[in-house]
């Protein structure tokens, strides 16, 4: 602001300086005119040719050094005096006219440009000029005409600053009007009316504190002196995503095949679209779905872990993650006794000549998760069998 005032003063001083030079020049020419009139009124004799005579006057020399010579050249002295004075006056008029008119016009344009209202700030809004009551015209500026607070989590507060500048020389009252729109407010220290001195600025603190999700809009009207400006306000409230805080199952140890009921827990209610929790298992003997969704407004969701029997004991680790949180749960898988071979049978008990016979092995219990191998052999070379057969898991 002060820089703008200094620039304006320099412009006006430069303009006046440029204007003063030709004015002084014209004053000197008019002084010469008086000298011409005085000399031609008191001297007698022939006046030299006007152009030579004017140069002599301008240099300060007497164009009539020899009065007798002038007497010898006497003619119509009065006419010569009038003619010469008229010539000088005409020269002065032409010089002043062509020197002053362009400078006066240029100076006027420069002053209009330099002294006009200024706009400060990115997207600033001028709320001037206005008259402050003392007869002077000021320009007041607001640093922005809109504020976007962006996305703010519900329960938190975002702040922004608006700068109001009084470009004039006289103090002006700043009235902070009623703010509209839900969840927007003016900081307590900025409430009421303040006075901004000439050339000074005042920072206004605005806040957006959403209590619910969704887009919000509003506005604030500021009045400086007799002029007003309106600032558009906008912001969006967002519910924070819940963080996974727990993972548990109904049983931590299972022997043989079975299922386990498990639950995931969030530390806050899921948002309007629900919240997805990713799931995984460290062993193939325990399977879980790839994910489970916690319903909107809920904090928990359930899923089922399916367990297959294993022949050797092992531990399964379940992992769940969501909202930046990760939880694990372990299930111990106990080994089951290997099922015994309870039967071997073939479709035919007597064969004449070459041929094949379909045979079956039977266990007394389901095979484990990896299946169960049954060894085979034949007592004679005439009957061949594979070395083993595998009973599939389950």
C-alpha cells in the first residue's frame, strides 16, 4: 500500500516538474517581450530585422549601440515598434501553445492512471472508492472474494484469513456482518466493528467446523466505510474412517475338520458406504473370505474360517486390516490319527487268460488335508499293480 502511495507521489512530482520547465521558459519569453516594448519605446531609429533583433535581446545585448546610426536610419519608428512587439508576442504564443498542451494532456493521463483505485491480492475485490466524510475518496480492498476450506473431518476445525486494506488516508470503520451457512464462523477476536487507519490492513480469521458429512456453502459481508463486499464460503465435512481395532474367533484350537466364527471390530462407526476389511490366512488348511464389510453405522462384522484336518499339528494365522489398522489371530490345528486301511476289494475274484480287474481301497476315516497314501503290491508277476494309490483329503 505504502509502495503504491510513494509511486503516486513520484508520478505527480515528475508531472509537475515536466510542466514547470516550459512554464518557466514561457515566463522568460514574456520578460523579453517587456524588454522589447521598453527598448523600442525609448530608442529611436530603424529596428533591425526582427529575427536578428530578438536574438540580441535574448543574449542581453543592446540592439542600438549607436544612436546616431539609428537616427540616420530613422523611419516610421512607431510602426516598427508595434510590428516588432507583435512578432515577439506571436512567437511567445506559438512556443507556449505547442509546449504546454501536449504536456498538460500527458500529465493528466498519468495522474488519472497513477491515482486510480488499486486492487491488492490474488483475486482481490475492491470495495471502493468511498467517501469517508472528510471529502477525500479512498479505495478499500479485500484480499479475496471466495474461500474454499476443502474437505474437513467431522469434529475438526479449518481456518482461513482474509485481509482488508484501507487504501485511503483517513481511518474507516470495518463492520463485520452476519455470516451465513452452517458450520462457518468468524473467530471471536474479530467480532464486532473495528477501525482501519489510512494505509493500514486488518486480518479477519474465518473458521469451518463441520459436525456432519456433506458439502456446505455460506457467505460473509464486510462493510468498510460506506461500501460493502461479500465473500463466498465453501467446505465439505467428511466422517473419518474407522480404524480396525480387533480380530477374534470363537475357538483358538481345532482338531480335525471344522469351522470357526470370527469377528472384526472398528474403533468408530463405518461411514455411509460401509467399510471394507481385508482378510487372509497363513495356511491352506484354514480358508477365509478375501474381505468382509462393516455396515454403515456399525463397528463390527462377522465371517467364518473353514478348517481342514491335518495329519501333523500346525498353527494358522489370520490377518485383518482396514483404516490403517491391522490385527491378527492364531488358530492351533491339532493332528488327527491317520485313518487305517479297512478294506481292499476288486470287482472279480477269478480271471482266465489276460485281463484287468478294478480294485478299491477303503479307510476307516476320512483322509487328512494332504490326502493319504496307500501302498500296493502283488504276490505274483502275472498280476501287476501300482506301487501306491492316494486317498484324497476328506
